């Protein structure tokens, strides 16, 4: 098959994307685990791990630009590479949100939580699955899967609204709960933003395969 | 909106029993560069030669169908006049074994221009259009065969434009040239297409992407896909086009 070398390079690019996604998923899972268990050591690990994510982003960008310079890809090849450039940016931002959650865990260290965390971990579980499945859709160039993943954003938005209302009530009932409630709101918002980043990833996957820009938020 | 210069309808061409072009229909736009791409033997050069009836010179060739240039049926054209209107540049530069000046003046003289000042003007204008004037203006009497490959090819382009054609056919005009000469000729395309309809056969995908407005992909004598170059290179409709332009075959 012609262009073996180029196809091998594209395969390597995809493997790098999978590795980066895996590190980002771990960062997210660990950040929520640290939050639930108030595990400061785990929170510190998430924060430290962010350097690895940043390094992976730069390496993938570099690889993409080299492929463009040396192989002159066009049509779908070019879209796949351009999409990789966009996706790594979203993955890096997702990892940043995981770090934000870890930092809040550290700030709340030593405090008893004002309520048991149920919906936040539930939201996090959904978006972790979204991250994993979106990259899966990219690897398999599966437009239907990308659309399906993006639709889970609705459930995440619903949970975020629910958490917002609950926390608002808590704050109104007892001003002493405002501090923690605000932090939990930030966390809920971070997770909701992660879902938006995954929706972006899904839009880019559809673009890579079909060449069409779609707005999955509509 | 571009206007159509050449209408091709249901062209079938046979070399003996070999069906080399199959039901080719295509409208080629004026004041634009159209690239013909496809693997070796796909029929693109054969098709190009239909447009100035060069295939008439090949024995055992049979052609059905219709080609119109600016509304005129090609088959009814005087072939000498046709080759003035439709100029051709070949892969290997082929300057005449005469001076640079005489190479350019030859065509206009054949077509009746006798005035020396008019010929001087034509020579200068054509060489300027070919971005060659500054390099040769002080040695117009020098033998054209002494020019470099890239200069010879630009001379051939100048020779073609000297007779005021409407269409320029180019069959892999830069494939025998070095990168610097290639770029010079590609740069000319922007100005050439302001005056002429340019059709270029090329094996170089990047070149087609750089210089053409429209691209036609040929395969096994068929026209598979024809569209704006940005569309063909960005989101081709046919998988065979995608496979070819991404180098997966051919």
C-alpha cells in the first residue's frame, strides 16, 4: 500500500492521542476521588501530573506540524491532523479543570463537607466516560458515536442546574455554608465545562470524517 | 461567475480498438486554470490533445462527440487557425533552433505580421509576460538553445502567447525543470489566467493545489470528478479521487 510511512506516522499520532486522553481521564477520576475522600496527597498528584499533560500536548502539536511540513497531507489526511491539533487543546483544558478541582480539595482540607457528595461524582463519572468515548470515536472515525457522546452533555447540564439549585438553597438557609457551597459550585461548573470541551471534540471528529462543521450544541 | 470557454460533450476516443476516452463531458471555464490529474495512462494528455486536435496527427485515432471553443465547433475549425487560438506547451521545452527573437516572431510572421516595429513589440510583450524579458533583452539574437531549461520553457510559453491565443494547453510544463524554474512558471500562471483559459496536465498534486482554480480527475479514460480545486483537495466526493490525491494509489 503506498504511503506506508505516512500511514504509520498517522497511526502513531492516534496512539499518542489515546495516551494523552488516558492521562487526562485519570487526572479527572483522581481529582474527584481526592475530593470525595479529601485525599490531599492524591490531589497533589493530580496537580503535579498536569506537567505531563502539557508536555504531551506540545509533543502532539509538534508531530502534527512536522507531518504537515513533510508529508503535505490534503483532504481527509489533512482534516485528521488538523483535528488532532484542536482536540489536544481541549484535552489540555480538561486536565486544567481537573487541577482546579484538586486545588479546591486542598483548600477544603480539614473541613467537614456540608453535604454528602453524590451529584458531583455522578456528573464526573458521566464526563469521564464522555472523554474516553469521544477519543474512541476519533480513533474509529465514528460520526454516530461522536454525536451520541455529545448528547450526554444534556444530562451533565441538567445535573449542574440541579446542583446549582441545591447549593443555592443551602446558602440561603445557612450563610455559614456559603464558602463551601461556592467551591462546590466552581467544581460543578468545571465539570460542566469539561462536557462542553468534549462536545467540541465531537464536533471536530465529525469535521474530520465528513468535512462539515456542525454545532452539536443546537 | 466564471464563463464557460470550452464545452466538451460525450467525447469518446479510440486508439485502434483501445477505448482511451470514455464519454467525457466537461465545461472548462474562461480566465481560469484547470488542472487535469490522474495516474499514468488515464487519458488526461489524450484529452488535452483533443482540444487542439493534435490527435488528428496520430494514425488509427477515432473521435466521437463534440467540442466547442467559444461556441465554435472544433471539428469545423481551420486547424492552423485552431492552433493559433489554442496554444500548447509541452513537458520538454522545444525552442526552435534559431535566435530568441526569431522563436517569438516566427508565429506572428506566419500569421501575416510583417512590420518590424510591431514584431519588436510582440517579442517584448511576450517575453515580459513570460517573465523572461529582463534576462534576455540584451541578447535577443542569441541562440535559444543556449538558454537554461527553465528559460527555454518560459520562451516556449512566450512563443505561444505571441500569437494571441485564447486557450493555453500545458502538458506537465514543469516536470522537467528545477524547483526555482518551476516556481517562476507557477508564478506566471496568475497573470496568464487573467488573459487566457489555461489547462494544465500535472502529476504534482501540490502544484495543482497551488495554481489551479478547477481540477478534473481522470481514471482509466473516465472523468471521475471535476470541481473547484479547493473542493477536490479538501473534500472530494469520490473515494477514488481521495485515494489518488492522497497518494494511496497511482
